[in-house]
C-alpha cells in the first residue's frame, strides 16, 4: 500500500520514522511519500519537502513567511492528489495538518489517520470539530486523551507512548556513574541536571535562573543537557563565572546519573520521570503576573507538565511564568534532597509509568493502521 506522511518538525520526524519502520514490518510492500526530515528519509521512500523549510512557530514568524507557508500547502495538496496514496497519516503539527486533512477528506476522499494528537486539550479545543469531521482514525500517545475525546463524542485509540520505547532501547542503560563522569570530564560529585529547553528563547529565559538557583548547593555539580541542534557557543555567555558544564547529545545518560533535575516543561519532564530523577518543572516567560493570569484563563487543563497531566495529580512542582523565580526554584530544589519527598515523587512516577504501559507504540499503531486499511 501507499502511505503519505506529514511531519512538520524534528520530533515529528523521529516519531514518523519509527512508525514507518513498523509499517514496513506489517506491510513489506509499503511505499512511502512524505513531508518530513532526515530520519524519515533514512527509512526509504520519497521526501517531498524537508521540515526545516516548514517549521515556522508563532504568529509573527508565520505571518512573515506566509507566502512560503501557503506555497508548502499548495505543494502538499497537489502532490497528494497526483500520487493518490491509500492513506494520509498526519503527525502532530496541527496548523498545517488539519488544513490538509480537510482537503484530503472533502476533495480526494482518501482516508485520513492522525498519529500523535495535537494538544488541543490544553488550548484551541475548538479544533476537535475539525478532527471529528476530517480525521477517520486518531492514534493517541497520551492516555488522558482517550476520555478527553470521549467527552467530545469521538473515539480514539491509545497505542502507547514513544518515549517509553525510546528509553527501553537506549544505549548505555547500564552505564556506571564513574564511567560517565570520566568520559565527560566531570567531577566525582552528585549531579544536578539542567534541562533548559530545545529552543533558543527557552534557554535564554530559563538557564540563568536554573544556574543561580542550583549554585546554592555547592555539594553538587551542575551539568547542562545540551539540546540537539543548539551550538555549544549559545550556552557560553550563560556559563561565564559559574562552575557549570555542558554535555551535548547525552541527555538520557546524564539524567540516569543525576540526583535531581531542573526541567523546562515539555517531553523532557516525562523523560526525567521515566528515568526516575526527582525534578522541578519551570518555564519563565515575560509579561509578569497579569499576563500569566490571562494565560491561566486560556489554559484548559489543571497542569502543564506531562507528568502531572498523566497522573492527574501534582506529582512534580510546576513553577510557571512569574512564579519561576530564583527563590522559588531554590526552595523547591532543596525539597528534592529530602528522602520523604523523593519517595513521594518516585511513587508518582510509578503511577505515570503504569498508565503509559509497555513499549510498542509505533508497532501498535502500525498494526491498527494496516488492519483498518485492509479491512
């Protein structure tokens, strides 16, 4: 069968590539055509457009590149119509993908499947109407999405979480602390890991706060997890005058050797939990208290971190917006060194792990996709 996949950013490229490999195991004759990246290209098939020419985030960047956005949209529609696949599989990236879903469903009458739901449960809940109308099947990677969509009279299938899969097969899972610090040129002191985000703005806003707060605990060494695609030079101004090291491309290895972590909100919070590292979640943005109060009114969920959302409980502390101060970070970080608090948090992590289930998300999704198409 012919599969057309659309992923518009690096995380989508990763998840879509794993799905493609799983689809080929279920359907050895699978043919792929896609908007995506290098990881998808390595699976074989035809790369129509690279995500680096599509990934415009936020209102202003999209507006400034509107001609390119519209050109990419036209190209995608024309290419799907010309190649006429058996199914179009969308991977997150809702601003682009939901428009493609409408076109494919109403104009081409080709099945539309969605792998990895947009985060409409957090905001833009109105997008559920488009999903109901134009998406035939949705494969969820977050268990709380099943009851969310059920409230909107739309059935989705939870297939497991790809992060569980990635951690299950990670290299260096049995690595010792001594081996890690020797290879990375670190001290033989317990580690506080600093995960300041994957975007330049996140690093700029959060890393200085993290360093100043964590420096209050000199018995620990501070190690920054260098984000993929971010030059080491970007971190340099924030490290000057501080005893902080950066480890590039070794986030899982760093976390599994760390005693505690400060983490910006995102998938990293879930990775940290599954590697059983007590954490404080922080995310500073400008605008002050008033801006954050307005944002709270827009937000449709009680928590921001995936850990708390999956547990449906405050397993980890979230310091967001104006609450992300050095004083608050320092206080919450100190609590992570108390054994009673650590035990409570690790118990919450166990609940999260149980709810996510066993590895196998891409394989589960692929089997369901192929069975539905053949059926």
